[in-house]
């Protein structure tokens, strides 16, 4: 499986986040944030800065989720990535 061009195949990372006051935010609460955290499964053929295995943040309003090999994976464009960890 190989994304074409500037597309990137990612898997959403669901985690609980603790606020400064000690409250735990669930994945449902995390949906209120503008950006999602994801693991790069495979970068497209024209993507040079982002590599397989990178953890990224991308704009949640972009991308399309699909089932590939019984896993929910999301396809986004390189321009939707805002941070690479």
C-alpha cells in the first residue's frame, strides 16, 4: 500500500490527557481540540519531510477515514500537518 503524491496515511493516537488542574480528558473530550495526534503509517510518493513512524499533529477537519486491513486509518494531505514530533 502506497499513498500517491502529497497524501499521508496515518493512524489516530487516542490517549488520555491530564490538565494542569488534574482533570483527565477522554478521547471524546479530545475531539473538541482543533488538532489530532497521529502516527504516520506511510507517507506519499512526493512527501519528503515526514517519514514513516513520525508522530504528527494535523487539522482534524481534514482527511478521510477508511478501513484498511481491518484498521481505521486516515488519509490526509501534507499541507494539513502542523507539527512533527
